[in-house]
C-alpha cells in the first residue's frame, strides 16, 4: 500500500485518469473529491463489497434459474 500525506486542496492522480483531491479536514474525518471517467466505478468499500456479494449470489442461483426454465419449457 502506498501511503501519502496531502493537505486540503492537494490531490493525487492515478493512472493519468483519476484525480483524488482532499476537499476538507475536520477532526478525524476528511472529505475527498474524485474525478474519474464515467466508465470507472467509484464506490465506498462497504458498498463495493455488497455489490460483489449480490453478484456472487446471483451467480450461485444462475444454475437454479436454468433448471427452472428447462422445467417450465417441458411443461
């Protein structure tokens, strides 16, 4: 992990496309702004993990859905 120190108003650039700027700092919280192309998904980690969980759950049930569709076609 790369660890950087930045002040309010300063930013970092990732892969020439993504800019992360420190907007505000109050106590133990900071506010950041992220500029990224629309094709790049940007989520808080807890949201990203929930999306991954739901995607995996959908994949796990894909076989169940295929079997149900086959059964419905036979009837």
